[in-house]
């Protein structure tokens, strides 16, 4: 992430995604708080993002787009309930970021098969790389 505005945009989009099913679960909130701390966004700013929605900025770097997609996928799984709205939204977000739909589908499938819904970084990047060949 290059700028503070990029970090705010990323977190704002994640918050919007977390509440797409109409409920913000405690585990989703905790995950979002952890991401905000990782991005060095203070708690007051973090809480303000729930009240407003900033315009989403385009992530230029493919690695960061993949990382953002993976964070959204982790967020989608962290409450233990997969909603149809979440599946549609994550695919739309990924496509809007310019990610390969087949790679996204592969990653989401691997996450569903994993006991902890996590995918190794090499496997994650490999899924997107194999689509380039």
C-alpha cells in the first residue's frame, strides 16, 4: 500500500463487504480491526469508516490486488457462514480489480476445502500465476 488514502480505501471496501449480508459478526469486526492495525490506521479513524463510505481507489499493483482479494475471502469465511451475497460481491470486486475469474474460483475452492480456510501464500500466488501461462 502506497498512501494513507489507499489504506483507508482498502479498509472501507472491506467494511462494506463485511456488512453485505446485513450483519457485522464479532469475528468480522475483530478481523477488520486487526487489518486496520496492520495498516497502521488508528482506532478512531477505523470506527469512523463504519459511518461513511469513501470512494474506492484502484489498486495498481497486481500483488496488492491479489492480497486484497485474499483478505476479503478471509473476511468472508471468518464468521463461519457463507452467504450468496458475499459470493456474488467477492466475484464482482475481483473482476473489477482485474483479477482472473478462474484463479479467483480456484482460490475460493481451495479455501473452502481447507480446514482453517487459509491458503499458503505460494499456492495463492501460484493460482493467479498459472492463469497467466
